[in-house]
C-alpha cells in the first residue's frame, strides 16, 4: 500500500477493490503504520482512525503532481482515497534495557 500524510488526512493509493468500495461508502476504518528493528528491539507504531472518502479524478491528478505518492505495484485503474483523521494513537518500542519494569 502506498500512502502519504497530507495536512490532517492520509492519502492512499488503491485499486478498485475493498478499500475503494469502503471509501465509496464512507466507512470508518483504522489505518496502522509501523516500523520495527528486530535486531535492536526498537520501533514505533501509529494507528489513525477516521472515515474514508474517494478523491475525485481532478483532485487526484493534482495530488499526484504535488505529493510523493508512488505505486508499489502495477494497477489497471489506480485510484486515490482519503482518510480523514479523527483519532490518532501511537507508541514507541524501546530497547529491552529501557523498558519500565512492572512488579
């Protein structure tokens, strides 16, 4: 999946599948991005919750020119959808020696 943060929304590239149909319906979804370094046992995770919407073709053309969106795999009919962020939570994963100890 390819995505980019655009002000207070997340713009996602997708095909005509489930994500696009969810955007057409305006579904409430959770979107998670994370990164982990398994050798050092550190990383982060962020979850954004909000409603999806379809980006019009005209706006999609403009966003493709101005945002660093890159498709990872070829699609017959690539589309853009937007997640309006209503809630966001995250956490950082600390190295073992820096984690709090619970008794």
